[in-house]
C-alpha cells in the first residue's frame, strides 16, 4: 500500500466561528505562486566538492555506473545545482537502475528473507537501518553518509517546534503520520523484530531510528518511483523543490546501448528552459498539493514562493438516505466516495467542487425531481403541444412517484444528472452548499491561535531565521489561513446573489418553451375553461 494513502489525516478541530481580519489580499516576504524571481536571484554558489561526503558520493556514483562526464549537476549545500550552462531540453542527469535502492534490493540483501511480503517503503526503510549499522563495510556507505539526520518533516519535530503549527492542517497530518508509524513499529516489534532479535539489533532498530528511516524514504521518493514502484535514487533524490520549476521532473527511460540494444532503465531529468551554472536543479514536488502537504511528506518548502492553500476533502456519508443513488452517480462519472480539492488563495475554487457539493446536498425530493425531469424530457417534448392538454397528467404522475415506484428512476440517467449538477439546482440546494463551505472555513479559521495579520507581521518583521522550522511553520499556517479566508469571502459574496441565479427547473422549462427569456409562462391560456 502506498504510504500516503495508509495515513488518514483529519481536519483541524472546529471551534467557535471567528474571522481572521483581512481587509485586502496581502503578501508576506516570500513571494506568492507565479512570481518566480529572476534568474540572477535564483543562482546559488556552487560548492565544488565542498565536503568529504560529497566527494565520496561522487566517487561512489561513478563506480555505480553514473557517467560523471554526462552529468550537468553536482551536490551543493541545499541540493543539486547546475555545474555548467544548460540548454532547454538538455539532460541534467541520468542515474541507472543499478544504483537505485528498491524493495527488490532489500529483499535480495542478507536480511532479505525477513523482508519478504512487506510494503516497498517498509522494506526499504528497514534495509536503510541495516546497511547504516554496517558503517563503511556497507556497499551503500557513501550514500548513507550523505543522508541528513533529519528529513525536515514535522513528523520528526519536537514539541516546541510543533507548537508553531497549532491549529493547522499540517499538524494534524504530521500527527496522523507519526501515529501510523508508531502503530506499524509496534506491529513490527511483535511480528518481526523481537522474534528475530539476533538479526534486528534493538539498538539499531529503535523507534527513533525507524522514524528516521520511514521519513527519509517518504521525503526522497517521487513519482514515477513511488508507491509500488518506490526507489531511492542517489544523486537524483537531491533534486530541490521549487514551484514552477524549470525542469521536466523525473522520468524513467531506457538509456545506453547501440540503437537501443543493451539499453537499461535510468532515471533522467531534462531542463525545460536554459539554465546557468550554479542554478538550482529543481522540480515541483506536487503542483496540485499544498505547501503543508509538501512540508510533511518531503520536509521542504520553496525558499521563495508561498502557495497559500488548504486541502478540503468532501465525502459522501454512508448514512445518507440516498447513498445508493448518489454513489452510483459518482462512480458512473469516474469519482469516488471521497474527493480532495485544494483551496487556493490566488484562484477561484476548483470547477468540480460545486457540482459535487450540489449532489451531496440534494434532498430526497430534489434528487427525485432532477431524475424525473430528465426521464420526462423526451415525453414532454412530444406531448406538450398547444393542441394537447392531456400531457399534464403523465407529468404529475411521474413527479409524484414515491416509495417502491422509485425503482423506475434507478441508474438510467446517471450521466445526465451529473451534467446538471454543474449549474445551480435550486436556491435551497445552492444556499446549503455555500453555507456548508462558509461554516467549514469559519470553524477551521477559529482553530488557529494567531490571525493572518499577526503571521504577516511575524514573517515581515525579520525575527525568523530563513529556512528554520519556525519560519516554515509560520509560512504553512499563514498559507492555510489565507486560502480558507479567500474561500470564505468567495462564497459569502455568492450567497448574497442567490435570488438572481437561474435554477434547474427554470432552465428546463425555458428549453421546453414553457417559459420565455424573462421567466414568464408561455401557457397562460392552458388552464382556461375550468381545466385547473
């Protein structure tokens, strides 16, 4: 199972509604997404083999088959940097699969028989601890020596540092990870480590050591080498994180060999634009993920750009009265019971958010009405003619279907129903959607001990050390609040315009010619002569 999916993160606890005062959008010292500094600002000094670790790693990579002459990168204090000017499309590095650490690497090691059947991340984590204990005798010693003692993730932070994340979604996620790692470690202790103590030295495989290994594996693995295909890739895993980075990201390709013969898989990355010597070699660890998610998973933040965001998960409750109908509609449209949306301070909510909310908030009557009108559309077009007054009866019969008769509505028009969720269904439904988001954002904002203004003052006051844990925490919690506040304002504005919106029934009647463009009936004479 992919590690990220095994951890169930919860939202911050709701408290009494409280607005963070913010008269207008403001910008902290780090720049917002989309305002990447000039190239001159991005250049970093090249630390040419500045430490023995870097030299040892370079020599080890060469022995592992990494052709140094073909690489355009080198390790530096903050990660990889270009060693020379690079053109757009030029390869930055290529690391052959022989140099990767995978679950197969672990299961083929001298403790491999004990690692069979474990999830890839877990097998690799235990392998790291085993090899680290060997010291210089390990084949992987130079790589292990270059790994930091701390992944940077809040999962490994102490209590004092975590206080800065109080009330944040990032703290909830970090604590969920830590609880999950604790649970897995206790399970390993009972099933693997203690029964095989002669292989797994308790001093080597302590919980703190396990936590380091688990966080290291999570922090340094990226698509496409994650999940079931997880691999740690020396050199490549020093790629830095930047929003809107100037690279292709990681790609697995067949390289080497004449005309493809004898080619072997390698992890490569290319420059998406021209780069200069000393420029950071970076990729965006998660374009659709929040800064908090990046910090928890990878222990990193873009050093210059804030992406103020908050992850919102909408889930259809199994206790919902119309759960069967709604889950059918979701699944037939390629959606799941739970869907995550990222709220952004600098963008309107995702286009898929409101349709899902409208469906989740459909009452039994409203859901039935939508399905009924869709079912009757062909019949209404055929029967609602000026000469026919008999069409009212079948329509009323259908609209009053209830109880066991509702089987007539099952599954037939699921795709059409979803299409109509893309526009307002009814004023009550739309109001419920907006109010749900307003209440949720207000409750989440009330859980933070500081306001947006206070965090901005702290970031701009010069008291925070750039790159410190405290600075990272303040940036993440501020970004969450800005995204929540922007979403709150967006829907507060819309809820005041509900009476001016056009809803499902009106749209349908206009298409059938029963209402004109001004919303007036075209059938004023229909009920004349005592028919009503």
